C-alpha cells in the first residue's frame, strides 16, 4: 500500500540521516594516523567515516577498487565542505540555540515510532547527544545559507526579460481541473477516520457518499470528511490534467471523453471503480478545450519565474559560499595524498584489478557520493533557468503509480498538487 510505502520511505530517509550523522559525529582532533582521511583547520575526518557512508550508499553492491577509490574521494569532498561550512557558520554566529535543536530533533523523531527511532540509533551506534550535535551543524549551515539568500533581490525587468525570451514555454494546455472523493478498501492504518477496510465496506461507503452528493451535499465538505486520499485536506482538489495525464493515470477512455464533452463544469460523476480496487467520484471544476498562451500577468506566471530565478541565484551563491569558505580553510586531504603516493593501491588494501574500466568505475561510483552526507550541495551551472512549469496535479493514478513518477506539468498556471494513492 502507498501508505505503508510512505512509512517505509520515511524510515529509510531518517535512517539515512542518522547514518550520515553517525559518520560525521566521530570527527575529532587527534593523531593524524593512517585512519585520518582529511583535516579541516585541525579537525579530523576519519577514513572509517568515509567508508561507512560509501558502503551505505552502495546498498550492498560490491565495489571494485577503482569504484571504491572514486566514491571515497567524492564522499570525502562533501564531508570536507560540510565541516568548512559549519566552521564558517560559527564565525557568522548562525549556530542554533538548544531549543531550536530540540525542536528539529523532535520533528525527526515524530517521523518514526519510538521503536524505529531507537532501532536506528542502535544500528548506527548513535546516542541522542550525538544526533543533537549533528543536527546543530545542519541547522547552522542552513541558517548561514538563509542569511545569504536573504540578500537576493529579483528585479521586475529580469522577470519580464525571461518571459519574453521563453514565451513558447508559457502555455495553458487543453485539459480539465478536477476534485475527487476516494474510497479505498484497504485499511489506512488510522490515517483516515472514515476508513473502509474491505471491498464490501468500500462499496457501501461510496454509494452512501454518492447519495449524499446527489442530495445536494457540498462536494468539498464530503471530501474533507470522508475521502481516503491526501487530497481530502484540500476539499478533494487535485488540480489540472491534460488528456495524456489522464491516460497515464489509468482513466478509461469513456471517462476522459465525458470529462471533455458531455459533463459540464460543476458536474459530479457517478462512482468509478479503478483497477486497483478504489472507488472514486470526480467533480469537474474547470475545463479548457484549447491550448492558450499565458501572459506575464496570468495568475502564477510572474511568481513562478521569480521563484525559478531565485532558485538559480541560490545555487550559484551556495557554490560561491563553499568556494570562499574553502579558500579560507586549511584542508589537508590525506586520502588523496595516500593515493598519489601509491597509485596501484589507491588508498585501499589491494591493487587495482587489471581489467577494471576507469570510466565505468567513475560513473558507477557517482551514486554513493552524490548523497553521502547532509552537507549542502550546489550545482555549478550558470545558465539561465528553464522556464518554470506549474505543478500540474494529477488525478488518482493507476496501481503502478506508487512506483512510477507522476507526469510532469506542461503549463505555468499555479495549481494544487494532486493526490497520492492509498497504497
């Protein structure tokens, strides 16, 4: 079920965070022996920390010597960046208070049950104090970035220029806006109060809700009270979708045809039984039969261009912050030095396999390094941002949607995110 999937995903994410924290928490000054991967202004980063993160990101995949060497270097780079930024945050006085740290840690704990949290701590050999220390570092870096980003100002002329140079990307396509009421025969585990737990209960419930709507009940009110979908908090609103979106999300051809022809705006459909077992009632909230160019003054266009320009500026500023902080720091990369001293060992315990492909190894090792730490990463691109697209909400998808990314938006008007199926 999607709900269980979300819970598992949350547990994995928090466990990943804890694992990264476990690695970082063991950085301390001391003897610069062979186990020290790098030092940042005298602060040690241990090779064991690097390998722990590489192994975690490899997820059980056996890495060749070349792959391990490439992954080690990339992970270590991120650990160094994180330590450098934290030391800069200390100078800029953006280190959070104890209360802020407590709030943040409690928010993370709430994503797991008490048993899951304790299990994660035990598996990663962490204490609550160590989690707090690393949370303090993450918050300090985040506040340092926010302090910098607060200086960003986007001029109206920049927004106008971007729009004029990308007019073709600003269109409102042919499509419909929908709201839904979902009844799922699978147990929600307490997520929804009015929850059907069997096929019989789901059938009875959808018929009851349909009768309420036909009797004049307000659709949004019924959705908030009884829909078994995340869209319920928005009164059932799932936003805009074009015909391709509907097809990709499991809408039958006859239902699509009704939405674009016989149904009128404001009409409510009969209950529709989807292949995954859910019953859904749709309300047609708006319809556009032709693709329409959007002007700069249409709702959401100017704001989305501004957000895209700010995001690009933040990425560049973050890269500049990292480089500036690095230039002020004294960094000794012992791991890189050991590789240069013995090219055949590459800092490992065995020589490189003769048949290994350097290109392939470097490519395959990129994954462990990409998300190895909680250190902020930045893109180095300096090109203009792509035209921002609105969040096109998708009606309830077919069973495979839980594992398949939802279709991307095709227009720039501001809409509400669509629902996720109860899985």
